[in-house]
């Protein structure tokens, strides 16, 4: 067998095992809306943890972070900081969100806004921004699968056919099994991922330099500026680092799927304990960085940094091992992608379309609409992945610029009784428009700051300003009044 | 709804100060520790130290909850 056949066979075997586990998890259960989207609310602590952890390691961590370590250098360190600090933020907001969720029977982030601010258009707007922000995140995962398959096939299979296969598998997978399958497949995915990260993070520097220390010594000698900020970039310095870490760590739990995962927990205390342990999960990423930095000296001059990790793996290991890494990477793309596509489709059908346009729809019709939306979203992100050419990290940051605009509404809604609906609605629109304008006109970063962060600051100050300028509505009294009715 | 205590909030600010705001102080290659550039080593250490901070914050929160229950 040719090396390409060996590595591809390995990848397909791993993906097939993953998908089979997913299908088995879905068999023997009647798939109504509730079962399909929230697993019938029957998840214990372990499954919740697996679901949350399964969302952390996406192709972004695998190929994107190493790709930036290769092409940008120092600025990529922001990833280690933001993932850790996101859990710190979660300690102070998720237990409170969970508390409210239990009291009002919330299922989604949009429910939070509709209960807290009593306005279906604000809740609908939250859905819309959430769904649009998922598209670059999905595009990122599909691009990742394309890269993995084309490198593993020794460039025999093009990236476009590879992505087409991925999108078909993804949609079939989500159709057949819903959220329960995703939680189970992430067990396989995370075990493989940790194994892959540690073996390449230690193995690659060892094979080419005799260890991690000598590798960094060689890099510090030949490319010293690559290891600190702004690294190989002109404008990603310390100001960019601080603003991007704030944007992404505050925004992490604003992704609708992460926000909603809080509702599945057994108690508020579970979420606090989760926040204590989860930072350690970030340690695996350090190994991926080792491999990415090693690639700078081993395979200089690649056209796209996102190719770096697998190109080095292909040079350093036998084809079957390239297949194992590729298979781990492919699952790492597909598992989170199914979560995203499922969350986005449910938000669209249940929280946007039904309340705003068709209040008389039955649950069955909503489920059908959600499935149709899965296909539409799959096709849109496939087209974007085929024609787009940005790096994986830039795609993720685009999504974050969108979802982080929910943060003021969530945090002030929890902790500031005076905050009013018009203030939150107006500032969120302003924040989203500022982010869209800065991103589309290629002004990211602006003044050395992340564009999404600037939009967030604008959003925050408008919320505070409008709230103080309008008469006190006392949302808490309105809630109390409506609750007693 | 219960707000987080000031003690827990302060403990939560420590990782932000160490991993985010103080970046100009630690973003350098030397001294390399265990063969790893200083900035990378700093962040890896703070992943572990953050868990310790949050564990302390968790203790503060549960202690306060207990106290609140006793005084009631």
C-alpha cells in the first residue's frame, strides 16, 4: 500500500469508529425536539463535563494554534491565557445564570434575554447574532478537515473534495443522533487528542533537535524575535494581546452552546467546581505549541501556517501515525462542528423563527425546520470554506467579535438592577455594527487593539450611559410583579 | 440572587493580572526555564496557579455560604 493509502485508511477508520459510536448512542431513542437538542435533559455530571470539554478542543486548538505559533510566533500565546481566564470568568457568572435558568425554565441563551429583559425582538436579535457568529467557526472546522485530508493523502485528494466529504458526514451525523451522540464521541476524540498532542509535542522536537530545550535554544538563536510579541507580525503587540485576551475570555461562555451547557448541570456548585478544574485542561495546548514552534525551523516558508503541524508530522513519523494524528484532528473538527451546527439550527427554528414569525408552529414542525437549517448552514459554511482564505485563528476571532457583544447584557443583567432593556438592546446593536464595520473594512486591529474589543467597550459604555439617562424601570420590580401574576 | 464575595472576586483578579495585564513584564525569552522561553513558561505555570486561585475562591464562597446559613 502506498503511504497515502495507509494514512487515509487510518483516518477513515478512526472517523468511522467515532461516527459508529455516535449512531449507537442515538439508536433506540425516539427523536423528538427535546431529545434531539438537549438529550432529554438527562445528562449526569460526567456527560456534561464531556460535552463542555468536547467543545474546547476544536481544529482551532489543533491546527490553528500551532499554525499561528509557526507563522506569527509570540502573539499566539494569547490562546493559553484566554482559555484559562475564560474559566475564571465562568466561576462568577455561570452559577448565577444556572440559578436564574432553574427558576424560569430557560433552555438557551436567547431565553435568558427574553426572561431578563421581556422583549422577544431582543431575544431574536441575540439568536441572529449567535447564528451568524457560528458561520466562521463552522468554516474553520471544515477548512481544518480539508487540510488534514489533503496532507494525509500526500496531496492526492484536493481540499475541496475533502471538505465536501466532511460536510456530508457532518450533516448525516447530526441528523441521525443529536446532542447525545456528540457527548459520547467526544470521549474518543479527547482521548485521541491528548495522546496526539503529547506525542507530537515531545516527539517532534526530540527527533529533529534532541529535545524541547535544544529546539527552543536553536529557535532563540536564529529567530529570537519570533518567540516574543509582536513576533512575525507588525501590529500584534502587547496592546493587542491584552485586548484580545479580554475579548475572548469574556466571550467564551457567550457562545450559545457553552452558555446553554450551564443549564444541564446538576447544581450551581457543580459549575463552580468545574471552573476550578477546567484550567488544567489547557495544559495540552502547550504541547501543540512545542510542535508549532519546532516547525518554524524544520519546514520554513510554507504558504499557509495552518499546514505546518501536519507537514512536520508527515516528515517525522510513519504514514500510519500520520493517519492517527489526522484521524484525531478530523474528529476534533467534526465533534465541535456538530455541536455548533446543532445549536445554531435550534436557535433559528425555536428561538427566532417560531416566536417572531410563526407562533402557532408545533414542536414537530420546529424539529423539521431545525433539520432543514442544519443542511442550509452546512452548505453556507462549505461555500465559505472553499472560497475563503483567512487563517483559522482569524476566523475564530471574527466569531468572538460577534458573540462577546452579549456580555454586557448578561453581566449587567445579573448584577446591576438598574439596567434597562432599551439600553441593552441599543448598545448591543451598536456593538455588533461597530464589530461588523471594523472587520469588513479590514481595520482589525485598530490602534493596536483588537476590533472586537473596541466594539465591546463601545457596547459597555452605551449600556451604562443609556441606562443612567433613561428613567429607572426597575426591571427587578417588573419581574416580581409578573411573577406574582 | 447571591453575588460573589469580594474575597473570591479578588482571587479571580489575580490570574487576570498575571496572565493578561502584566504582559510587558514577562514577555521575554530569557531566562529560559527547563529549556522553555520565559513567556511560555510563565503562562504554563499560571495555568496551574490559576487552578489554585480558583480553588481558594471556591473555599471562600463555600465558607461564606455556611456562615450565612448559620446566622439565619
